[in-house]
């Protein structure tokens, strides 16, 4: 599990991930799940696939 901290502003509401592990290695292909927590919105979850 990896956590990405992001402080959103009116101009910048995006966060990015370079698809690398905490050790700097490329992630494996497969299905990944995510959870996004935002004030006033709550937690939203989803999934995405990495195909190499």
C-alpha cells in the first residue's frame, strides 16, 4: 500500500503517481485499487489496471 499526500487548491486538484514502489521499482502489471479521501466529500474508491 502506498499513500500519496496532496494539498488541493482551487487551481490544482490533481495528484499523480509515477507507478513506482516506495523503493523506486516499477510496479507489476495487474489490478490496483485506490481510495481518495477529501474534506466535504468523504472517501471514494475505485480500481484501475496496469497492462504492460
